[in-house]
């Protein structure tokens, strides 16, 4: 009986085992089939979404594209019939750009002046008046000179200004004169999605996702032949590449949205002054923030890896973009290497307007000048506190006498919106708290180029307190005018601009209030001859950042984009 019972139990176990194996085999095969089905479905859905979305946007904007081209022809005809038209100037500019840009187009398409496509410039804040906007307008100027028949479409959200008002401000602020018929402005209605105020939490991700909405808005207005982002919205370029894989994309990167320096700053003390997020990586909240930033950095790397042509404004920016985008670009077989194109600076105009000699040195005032947009990252607060400390330690040496003038701090910058205006008001309050009277400090907003020149001609020191400033056009303008720069010991000003030149220093680096105050004092205590020699070295260094160098390098990179059309 016991043996029969054991046999029955073994038979049941064997039967159950076989049934289980068959079930597992059946389930595994079904699981594999399900995964394959889901994968194919996802691929087909993505392919359909890509094709359908691209087709819809092209169809929706086709009529506007025809209207733009027709209007350009009408405006060109009107301008050519005007007595003030002088085509000889355009030819001269073309020869200069042609000399600086060596074409590499084998089929002659990029080399021809007759290319007449639409180049879309994605710059939602084109009327801000800062260094990034100088790059935009200088790029459009070089593009117009190189391809006179091409149409430069600027996607912007500046609804409060007309085309004529924007172009007039470009000329007054940057001394750049554009050819109006081939500059077309398309006004975006969703710019608020990229404002930091729209995303009080998860701001980096929110603004990046918001740029996708903004890119959709732009492409619904018109689909260009070449799409270039000049403001730092890499996700907008990914949007273009997803829906329009054949449209060449280019990025002029002023500043990586996230960098290894930013990640490292989370663990530093706020007193060190390493950005707005210094010291916020501590505790549970800080740990979660670091994880969020690391995940975003990974996403940013994948998005940036889709760009065809990448241009960076400084060695610092290029190093970070290579680290973040480089591996993905290699996997995607992007053949064009990343390039460094220093921003265009009004070096020649400033040098022509401001002489450097013993006579002008005697007319210099003990003034510290700061040219920077009134944005939080520019760290005007550090500058005001440093200047107040400088006055405390060196003020007694400056008497209000006939031949000994009081030191003064002058801050010049553009105000983009109400938040910038509020920031200026808060800085005025801080100046009052620091006992800085109108004799000590002056604020100038939205200054014209002649006004800036006038202050560059009389100031002694140019200050920049921003941590990891990507480049520093204002610093180059200081050098060109003969000012001695005192800049933050980081980023582009440290690596590319304020460096030893012709056997000597061209300025000073500082990080803290004490260091900035000490550097201000050292410049003020210099003898006239020593100070003049440093000014001359600084000016010699600034010549490397002229507009002509930018134009040639820009055209060379855009030729690659035109060739990809």
C-alpha cells in the first residue's frame, strides 16, 4: 500500500512538473511575442507621429512661407528703387567675408551667393539688448552678406516692438546695420512657457519642455530650410530633428543648460559665490535635487547629441559641451566637429573711438564700470558689496579735492521685463543700505552705444562678478577701451580673455568681496605709466575678438548647414 502511494505521489509530482514547464514555456513565448509586438507598435506609432506631424506643420505653414517670400521680393524692389540704396557697400562686405570664410562645399551650393532658402533663427528674446543678442544680429549680418538672397527668419516673442523698432535698436545698441527686406520676424505666442516664473519647481526641466511648445509654435508659423538656435534651447533643436530629420540644425551655445560645475556647486558653501545654487545639495532635499540634476544632464546629453553643427562661444563652454554631448554625437555619427567661435565684439569701433596715450590716461577717472544685463546670475550684489568694502579700506585716500576725484561705480545694463526692473530697484535699496550715495554709484538702463562709448572712454576699471561667465563680451569691450578688467576667477573671462599677453598681465581675477576690493585698490594705486602699459596689453588681447573674425568663422559653419540641405 505504501509503495503504491509513493508511486501515485511521484506520478502527480511528475505531471505537475511537466505541466509547469509547459506553462512556463508557453508564458515565456507569449511574453517575448508581447514585447516584440509592443516594440513594433511603438516604432510604428513614432514613425507615424513623426511623418504626420511634419506633414501637418509643413501644410499649415505653406501659405505663410509663400507670403514671406513674396513680401521679401516686394520690399527688395522698393529698396532698390530708392535713391539711398548703395549696392557697392554690400559687395565690399561680401569680399571681406569671402576672404575670411573658406568654403568647403564640393558641389558649389554653399559657395554660391544665389542660395535663397529660409534660415530660421530661434531667439525668443531677440530685443533684450544683451551679448547674446549681439551674436544674433552679427550672425544675421554675416549671413545676409554671404547669401544676399537668403531670408533670415527670427522667431521671437517680443510682441511689444515692431520690426522697425527692433532694427533701430539693433543699430543704436550694437552699431549693426541690417538689410531690412531679408529679415523677417515671426511672433511667438507661447514664450511664457520658457520663463522661469512659469516653473517655480523643476525649473530646468520645465523650461526645456516649454521650449518644445515654443518650437511647435515656431514651426507652425513657418518651416525653415535651416534651423539655428542662438539662445540655448537644445530641446527645440531636438523637436526639429524629430519631425524634420532632413532639416539641418545648428546651435550656437552660449552656456550649457547644465554642467559638471553646476553639479559640483551644490556641495560648496554659498559664501564661495559659486552660482545661485551653491550649498543647496545638502540633506534629503539636496540629495533629491542632485539626482534630479543628474537625470536632467543625461536627458540634455541625448537631446544635444542630435544637433548637426555645434558652435560654442568659449573654451569653457566647449569643454562642457564636449563632455555632455560628445559621446552621444559620436554614437549618432555626427561628422562635423564642435567649433569655438568667439562672440563678435565691437573692438574696432571702440578702438577707433577711444585713444590710449599719456594724454587720455590723465583724463581717466577713478571709476569702476560694469556692463551687464540686470539678471541674478550677473551677481551685481557681490559687486556692490565689494565696492563698499573698497571704499571702507581705501576711501580715506580719496579726498574731494581738485586733483583727486572720488571713486565711483557705474552699472550699465538692459532691462528685459518687470522682473529686471524690480532687480534694479532692489540693487538701489542695497546701495542705500551700504551707504553708497549718488556720488558713489549710478545706474544706467538700456544705454545706447554712444553712451556706453562715453563711459568706456573715461572709466579706469571694468568689473564682472558672474561665476562661470560663459564668455564675457563686456569684458572684451573693457579691454578694447583700455579699461583694466577685474573679473570672476572662473569661466570664459579667466580662460580666454583676461590672460597674460605680450609678456604681462591684462587684468585681475577675484572671487570674494575681499579679493575684488583688493584688486580695485591695486589698480587705483598703480602709477600712470604702469597702468597705461597694462591697458595697452589688454587692448592688444581684445583684437582677437573682433567682428571680422566672428563673421568668417560663422559663415564657414553655416556653409556646412547649407550644404546639408
